[in-house]
C-alpha cells in the first residue's frame, strides 16, 4: 500500500485479535496445528454479534451450503495461528 509519500510498505493488517481456547464449533478440532496457521471461518449470526469460529474443513462445508447473499455477509474468513505459552493477561490502561 502506498502512503502519502508514494512509498510502498509490505505489512500485515489483522482484522481482529482474540485468544481462543476451544476448538471448532462444529467438530471440536483445533483450528491450526502448525506454526503458519490455517484459515478459520468466523460467523456472527445473532444481534449481539458474538463470533463463532469453524476450522477450515467445516468452514468450507458451511459455505458450500450458504446460498443467500444476505446470509453470506455474516461469514468472514480469518487466519488462526497456534500460540505458544500463555497469553498475556488483560491490562487496564
């Protein structure tokens, strides 16, 4: 992406940051087992916008059956990587 000066920077922009300690909402398996990670399907299907996460295999199966564009808009693909160790505690500023 070019900035105001015309320079191009290669950067990764992450849509959201979250620590998930449970498996796929459909099969219960882990989202990713290797360091580079894997795709995960995020679904926000209720008015509270709670997120439900599905592993790549279940996500592909779900999206193969979703037909309405209005429903497709509630699903987004994201990327999940396994963490080593324990996440940092929440810190109030």
